[in-house]
């Protein structure tokens, strides 16, 4: 199933897919650091930072990069 057909099916049964997607992303940014989410979802860092702020997240002190040294 591709995203377009899934979107159509969700609309047909009365589920607004955009609202669910936004809620899922906001929940995700509360559980993981901003740089990790941005890279995993190919979002711009500023977008994810805004979502964290809107969701009340506290990942402001995460240091991205290689920590295996």
C-alpha cells in the first residue's frame, strides 16, 4: 500500500491522517533527542526543535555525534 492510497482509505473511514501524524511526531520527540529524530525522519533540525518546544520536551542538552571514543 502506498501513502496516497492509505490516505484515501483513512479519510473514507473518518480518520484525519494529518492530525495523527502530527501527534505521533510530537510523542516521538518527547522520547528521543532532536538530532536523532531529525536525521531518522529527514526533517530539518529547526522543525524538530520547534516540535519539541511545542510538545514540552526537554532534550535541550543532548550532544550529537560519536560518543564511542
